[in-house]
């Protein structure tokens, strides 16, 4: 009998010990600075590898593909510019966010390549990841032309024409939406280069896209903040004089103001 009581006591003690301290296990030691640096380096290496993969793919397309008309040549020129930006960003990247910006530039270039391939009747290839803010920006769903105070016209179209050779894949530029589509001029280019929209841009956007199904609303453009996590920082990282192999000197005299509704 005494032996059974002793065994019962030992068994009960073994059950009780894990529950001491309120049944909670003491937390493990906090990661050391060395461990945190290692984790950060792993994240950076992964981001750099991903950016390099897309940049290399874009470089191969830029090297081997040439446009056959004005629209496809312009799209490939823009793709080449994005390859230059992605390569430079990749070389200078020291943080995960900088690597992601390089990746975004490469992906944007690949969207330009796909647009050029579509015009030339070539298969677009595997589906690409969405750009920052691309879904929110929407797309051009109807052809529309507006006349500026100086008499120049700006046309937006859902497809390439001889009057709309400038393509944009859609997304955030300096925190504001630019719908995917084909345009008579790259009206978003100064904001892409400087990170700042000109005064009166809200009126311009409202005139060109107001009430257009599928495109981001004028209210969304006015609110801004699109792609603040990434795309809103793309502007200002580019040299305006090197955009798309062209320049901004002849930009239709845009002041984005003075529209007569």
C-alpha cells in the first residue's frame, strides 16, 4: 500500500511541475543584434534577387525586340528607359525598399514590352505582376480628346492609333493615378521625373477622365496618396532628360489649367 501511495505522489508531482508559474513558459531570449542584421541581410538579398530577375528579363527583351511602327517603337523606347532606371536602382540599392523600387521599374518596362508585342502581333508572354496602384488607377475605356487653352489637344484611347503612340501601363505617379491606355502625349512624364504634379493637374485630369467608366475618378486623383508604400516614391528617382530616350522640352506647353467647362 505504501508503495502505491509513493508512486501516486511521484506521478502527481510530475504533472504539477509543468503548470507551475501560472502555466506559462518563460519567453525565449530576444534576438541579438547580430541575428537581426542577418535577418535584414537575408530580406535584402531576396529582394535584390527578385529585382535582378525581372531586370534581366527586361534587358533581354530590350536587346532582342525592335518596334515596327511609331507606337511600338515608342513603347520599346520607354521599356529601354525603364531598364536603365531599374539597372541603376539595382546597383545602388542598399535597402529592401530600394530593391523594390528597382523591381517596380523593371516590371513597368516589361508592361511596355507587352504593349509593343501586342501591337506587332506577337504573344505577350507570361502574365506580369501588377504595378503599384495599377488596379486602382484603372484604364482608358473610351477615346476622348480635350483641347487645352493654347489650342493643343490631348487624346486618350484604349488602343494604339497613329495619334496615340504613347502608352502607360497604369499605376501611381507621384501618388496620383494614371489610367492604363494610349495617349497622344506623355502628360504624366514631368510628374514621373520630378515627383510633383503641376498646378491645375486636377482640372486636366477631370477634363480628360471625368465620368469615364473604368478609370480612377477625379476625386481619387485629387485625394492622392496612391501607392504611398512604394509607387509614390518613384517620382524624383529619374532624370527627366533621360526619359524614354527623349526630352520634356516640347511637351505641348502644359500648364494643366484654364480649361473651360
